C-alpha cells in the first residue's frame, strides 16, 4: 500500500508473502519444538491439539518454512553480498546502537548487520533442516548414531536461531518505519535516506 505517492517500494507482494510464510512457520516451529525441548514449554502443545499432534505437525511446518526460505534465498541473496563498507559498518555498530548514526558508512538495500544475519540464518537453516529430516523417524530410518547427533545439532541450532530472530524482530521494531516495509511493501523517502542512502540514490536517481 502506497500511503503517500512519494513512498518507495521495498518489497513486492510475493516477497512479503514468502517472508511471512517463513516468519509464521518459524513461530509455530519454535512453539511446537520448544515443547519437546523442556517440560516448562510443554503447555504449548495445547495450541496444536496435544503432544501427538504437535509432534506430527512440527516437521510439516519445517518443510513449509524450508521451501519458503529457499524462495527467499533465491530472491534476496544478491542484495546480501558483503562488501568492505559492510564490514566497516559492522565495526562501528556501537555508534548506531547509541543513536549516533550520522557518520556511519552509507548502506545499500541492507546494512552490514542485516547481511551478516542473512548468512547466519542461511547457515542455521542448512544445519536445522537436514538434521530435522534425520530426526523425522515416521518417514526416515537413519542409523541411531546419526539420530543422536542430529538431535544435538537440531536443538542447539534452533536455540541460536531463536536468539537471532529475536535480534531481527527487535531491530525491525526499534528502527521506526521498518515494519511497514514488510507489511505494506513501502517505506518513506526519509527512512530510506537515513538508513539506506545508497539504495535511496539507486531507486530515486536523486
Ligand atoms: C516473525 C517475526 C518477523 C518479523 C516481525 C520480521 C520483520 C521483518 C522486516 C520488517 C523486514 C524488512 C527489513 C528491511 O527491509 O530493512 C524483514 C526482512 C527480512 N526478514 Fe524478517 N521478520 C520476522 C521473521 C523472520 C524469519 C523467521 C526469518 C528467517 C528465518 C526472516 C528473514 C528475513 C530476511 C532474510 C529479510 C530480508 C533482509 C535481508 O535479506 O538481509 N524474518 N523482516
């Protein structure tokens, strides 16, 4: 939705739909998965119709998230290639966190932190999904040693991924005007100029 005719398009409806399939399945996966991780989280199974249903549905959400994430990787990888400027931005992230972002290196469509997070999420998915398949004993029959290793890799990666997504969501809320990029697909010119000046120049030729 273009609230103002001068707003800039950041995401197409297809890109937003793919992101929200990943986001919603991640939340469902987190809740159903944590229920098997520690008894304190077991009440989450109520949301899925009980323990048996949570166990059946968890890997199905995983397949959904994996497929949607592949689409995201195809669409977003080219915008997340790290450059020297991105590493400089990461080296000065303290200034950004303290609200002194005027002197930060100018950023393209994504800043160094977003790009680094993208690659960490990709690495996480590459560990999470194959280890999840090894653990999906209703359909696959891998040797028991593999299943034991997969359980360690899967749960450790899931905990790290949940922490990374907390950072992602916190940053999206903290930088005012970002959530609407994924919600309506557009951002204001002022937002683009302040946070992604190089991208602003590319899309406006200003
Ligand atoms: C569930 C809560 C989530 C919220 C509120 C959220 C919010 C957002 C927002 C607002 C953006 C736009 C940022 C910008 O254009 O500068 C974004 C981008 C993105 N999100 Fe999420 N997100 C969520 C979950 C996820 C999950 C679970 C993943 C992947 C596992 C994910 C991966 C991404 C990626 C890859 C981008 C594009 C940034 C890039 O390519 O570097 N998000 N998200």
